[in-house]
DNA sequence: AATCGTTCCTGATAGC
DNA sequence: TGCTATCAGGAACGAT
């Protein structure tokens, strides 16, 4: 699933390829995936690419933005030339640029791209919490003190902290040796500090590895990320903990699969 | 106000 | 082999 590291990887790739390029045309294959007027975008130049949490934002030169959310299976691909074989039933939108083709695919059709006037962008993402990479100790302490919900649910709550999804919540909690069920407001200062460090280490390392290619995530050139090879607990139920050899458990929490080591994460 | 359960969607997989 | 049932999951939404 595209979480912060995957969206950041896509952002970095696209910065090298499509900034300063002109959008010549937009071909829409799935109306559900394209919100707003495409005429506001055709003929504009892409000035800048930003990321907030799991959102990807193209800043255009006419005070409009393109706001993407990839949800679970969204893919953004970029090719200088378009092969017919690249168009399939998951293809939602193709942006025709002067130097190539930006393809937005999404098998499960939850993802979307929206044309937003720059002045309305804040309103669009007003519910988004602090980006996980900018989180400070004081921020995290404040957020956790306000609820007794299980810590994992709070880490994944985009209104509190933006960018962490199921993979990296599981991985960060393991690294910090904290049980995912532990009430958020019961964490001691030392644990909060460990958790903050773990979040940053896991996210930055995942970015360095180009994200995690499970499900359908790939980089815009279709190459896979490599962080899935580094997972310590995610999808490792029944396998041995890399610290202590205890068998990794899988439970459901808030309807999501949760993986942890009973021995290491008290 | 905060939190919980449901819903959207389709491909992969399990079970018979 | 081929069918059906279940599962995966981000986040908006309505209900509590």
C-alpha cells in the first residue's frame, strides 16, 4: 500500500522527470478517479511537486493544483513513450506531457486525482495531522496524551499523524519494542522517545529502499521497491522474531492485520 | 467530541 | 478443475 515512503519515492522520481513540463492533454478512462474540470489543467505547466502525508500534490502555473491519493492500489507510472500494452482495465487517467506520459492506474478504484484551486487546498486537507517526518517529541507526547486508544490505531490515524499506514505502524512499534495494543496515554516519556526515533528510522530507511513493493506498488518506472525484504514483523506471522526467535503473532486491531512479537513488545 | 462499524472495490487465495 | 467465500486495506461516512 502506498504510505509515506512510497509516495515520497514517487515524488522524488517525478521531480526529476516532469517538473517544468507542460500538460498537453488528459485522457480519462475512469470518471470516478478524476474529480474536477480537466480544462483547468490542460495547457498548464507543472511547477513543483509536494507531498503531505500520503497525498501527492502537483503545483501548476495557473494557481490550480492536482491532488492525488493512491489509497490502496494506486500506481503512478511515467514513460517517455506510450506502449499500448501499458493501457489496461486498471488505467484511470493518462496525462499527456510534452516529454512523455504520466499514467494513473488503480486496480481497486479507491484512488483519485482532483483538480483543486490553490486557495482551496488547505480546506481539502484540513483534517490532516502533522507529517510523520516532521513530528517532534512534544507533538507526539501531546497527541498520545489525549487518548487511551491502542497506540497502533493512533499512529495510523491521519488526523493525528499523517503518512503512517499499516506496514510502518507495525514495523515502528516492533523497533520501539512497544505492544500495539498498549493505550496511547500510558506510554512513558522514554517510550515516546523510542517510538519517535523508530518512526523516523523506519520511514527514512524505507524511502532509501524505494518503498515496499507488496500488493501493486511500484516506482514510476515500474521497478520494485526493496523495503519489503527488510520487514521485521509485517506479514511474518508464524515466522521467528529476528531478535528473540519467538513466533510472530497476527491479530486484528481496528479491522487491520497487526503483527508483533509477544516477547519483545510488552 | 471521540470513536466505532460499514462501505467502497477487485484480485488473490482458501476451501470444498 | 472449477466454483464460492473470504480476505486485503485507506479513509469518508453515519451512528453511537
